[in-house]
C-alpha cells in the first residue's frame, strides 16, 4: 500500500514537472537563449515541486494544531515571520540538489579509481539481495544512515565554537513554531547540504530518492518544532523524535548552552541519543532560546541582521582565541 502511495506521488510530481517545464520554463529558456541549461532546469523542477508540496502539507496539517492546542500563547507572531522566509528558501531543496549534482563528477571519478584498484563500491541496497533491494527497505536503510550522520553533525554544531555561532541563528528563536526548523544561517545550510550530498552519493542514493528523503526529513522536523501539544506516548517517542523531546533541546539551560554539553540531538530518531546517553525525557515546558539573549545580547530580528551578527560573533570568538593563544584572555564557551 505504501509503495503504491509513494509511486502515485512520484507520478504526480513527474507530471507537474513536465507540465511546468513545457509551458513555463522551456519558453523562457528559449526566449533568453539559455537552452543549453534545459536539462538542468528540468531536473531542478522536481525538488522545487516536492518542496512546495511539503510546505503546503505542513501548513495545512500543522497550523490548525498550533491554533487549537498551542504549547505557548503569544500576543504577537511577529517573531515568526522571518522563519517563513527561511522555510521558502530551504524547503524548495535547491541547496541539496546543487551539491548532489556538483559532487557527482567527483564521485564518479572516485568510483573509477576504486574499481581500478580492486576496491568494491559501497552500495547498501545490495547487502541482502532480494530484501535490501526492495525500494521501501532501501529507503529505510538510507534514512537511518543519514539520520545517524545527522546526529553527529548536530553534535558538532554545538561543540565547535565557530560552528555554534552559525547554528545559534536556529536556537535564537524564542517562539518555536512549525516554521522554525528552517531558521538556519545560509552558510550552515551550504555546509549541511554538501555534507549530506557527499554521504548520499557514497552509499548509492539516486537523485530522486535523495529529494524524497530530504522532503520527508524536512516535514518531520517541522513537526518537531510545532507549537502544539502532541503526545507521542512513551513508545512512539522512543521510535521517532517528538515535539516534546526536541523542545527540550531548545530549552534555555537544559538542551544546549553554546559549546557546553547538551541533550536530544537526534534529527528524526531518538535512538542515537539513547545509545550515546544524550537523551532527556523530561517534558517540562521551559522557555526556549539562548541564555545570552535573555541577558541582553542581540541575535538579530531580521534575516540580514541574523546572518551579519553571526559573523560578528565568529570574529569576536576568533579574536578572543588569538588573545588566549598569546597569553591574554581565553575565549568563553
């Protein structure tokens, strides 16, 4: 049944992709003399359509829950508006597709070199012929592998000072909502897209599979940030990351403190937090944001200021680090 649903959605997206290309994109390419890019433009439409459908689905399903069962009630949703911009930029999937395509030639040359030296390729869907080659089984394997990588990527964002200053853009939101997931510094988005594209190519994920995996992950992360009381129960919240579990990660003084140790780093699956002893199941609703914000430091209210102030903090941290190396003050973490 699930395979039929996925197949139907893929057919729908492919039909929309063809229609938009033939009726809108191709005429524009021809008009401006850009027909050399017709194949790239056609391929780029797939993640854009999937991303648009993801945004529509998350707003249609999650926004009513926020209105009916909010965790927090705010007098104004003004602080959320900038996150909507982040969502449209990120969920259309162009960052991920760009790096996937850009890394493909490098990957192909590496594969040729490995075969020439008698080293077998990594192809996870051939681990158990007849089983792991099934589309849904292969999809599940890829999802788990990428999620494991995502757990360590996320921990790195909190442990490395300069990296944390980029990731702090995400944590600086004190009004968590369905839009909050995509509130990330664009440089961090570029790093993340390159990281996961490299892993996807290494383990043999096809471009279409990668787009669908990204869309599914993005949607689930929007669920995690939703400002709604969703009780996953003791069993389900140990299978997938729940909003309560992830909200603890955003709690001031509990889930993170800059480069200090935190909890609940899991992207989709809490398994890694359970395995590596970083899980907290406390469901107490705590204020979210960054401690320094509440002490008067600004992390920016708008898109441009949030990006600029991240670079300012990085410069200060690096400057403090040089002073520390020279016998002066040591940079605070």
